[in-house]
């Protein structure tokens, strides 16, 4: 969604781009969406994509602590 809304840009980083292409959205039997990473011959499981997703999620959250 952040890419579609043009709220995020990434560098031309082949490993990150490859990792993002491995992520697939699937619907569960209960109708919820889940995301899975396709495994390749290198054993990489979308680690860069998951790290980017967690960073974006945390950036949108209100801080739960105060930095002094």
C-alpha cells in the first residue's frame, strides 16, 4: 500500500527488490489475508522484505516510550 500511495521509495538494491518479489498475499479459509515468502535455492525467505515491512509498521506507530 505504501508503494501504491508513493509514500515509500527504495534504492536500486537487487537483494531487497528480489526479496519483495518473493512475498505473496494469500487468503485463509476464514477470509483473513496472510503473507508468505517463496523460498528459493539460496534459502532466502524474504528477510529483507520482512525487515522493511517491520520498519514501516514501526514508523507509523506512536512511540510507547519517551526518550530523555
